């Protein structure tokens, strides 16, 4: 629902001056790069190794996420333009934008639901990563619809309907989850691949257009901030996994067989 409501961030286009809006989007995109990479490497991939035994399967799924995102962007015109563009676009392109945005938001809903099912920490990190990327995305989509000839009211309404597909993705994933949670564990490394593609091929090229040293330093600071936030969340997540592990050891210690085995192991170790 939060991701769907972000579709109304397009109102900022009307409320803010172009210069202010550009500055805000510029910082948000930089923060999103850090959040997406941080979520991927501190949360999704480590969580995948925790849940999936075969490490090669994880590698295949990460690459699959990268390739699927590439195919979507290449053949379905899934293009995120994070600058408010002045290009003239025709009404058909406005509808293409709505269709691809619906697909994008549906995927976001699936990823967020799967992440929350893995653990609250992974859920929070993934939701934050999606949200900070979604705001500039929705501002851009709203701009495209206005240029396509839609009225402000119609553009906002249609953008919101497209964004509601995130709820559909989330509900479908949770419904599937009650049948088989195992399928959903494979979504995490797939999402990691998608996030790597999104941050690396979509957002970083946008940032590389900036030549100013001062603005580049601001970009760098925002990326680091995104990484630090995700790293901080990941620290709590690791602690979360330590508890069951400790409990398991304590439970085994109650059995005489395991106690004796540990005693023998300690004796060998001392020897």
C-alpha cells in the first residue's frame, strides 16, 4: 500500500520548482543506489545462503534476475528516466508507460512480500530500497503521462491504478506462501540480481552524467548513507539468526549422547 501511495509523489512536479525537484531527485537516486546495493549484498544474498544449500543455484538465480531485468528493459521498454524530461511523447507511449509501470510495481509487491516472509529485517531493508527508488520513478512516470496529453487528475489516477499492482503482487505472494514457502526463498537471490541490474545499469549511468565535483561528493555521501542504513539493519538481522542457533545448541546439550560427544571433542582438542 505504501508503494502504491507513492504514485502521488508526482504531485511534487506541480508543487515544486523544476530546480528544487531536480535537486531532490538527484539526492534520492544517489541514496537509492546505496540502498539497493546495500540491501543486495548485506541482506538478500547472505539470507539466500542461509536458506538455500546449493550455492550454485544461488549464483544461477542472481544471474537470472539480471538477465530478466535486461530483457524487460530491452523488449518491453521498461525504462526508468529519473530526470523530469521535457521530451514530447504521444498518448500510446503514455499507455505503454502505464503497462510497464504496472508490471514493475507488481514485481515490487512480490519482492517485498517474499522479503517479509524471510524475516522482518529483510522485509524492512527491501521495502526501504524499493521506496527510495520508487519516488523518483513515480515523479518521472507522472511527467511522462502529462506529456502524453493526460490531464493532471487523470494522470494521477491512472498512475495510482498502475501502482496498485504492487498490492496484487504482495497478496499473490502471501497466498502462494501459505502453500509453499520454499518457492519464495528462491525469489530473494532473483531479486538481488534485479537490484544489481537496476542500480548498476539504470541509476549509476544517471549519476555519471554529473560532472561537478561538489555534486559528485554529494552523490557519494548519499550512496554511503544508503549503504550504512542497510548495513545497520543487517547487523540486527544477523543477531536475529544467532538466537535460534544458540537455542539449538542448548537443546542438543541436554542429551547425554551429545554431551559426551562434546566432552570427547574437548578432550581431543586439549590433547
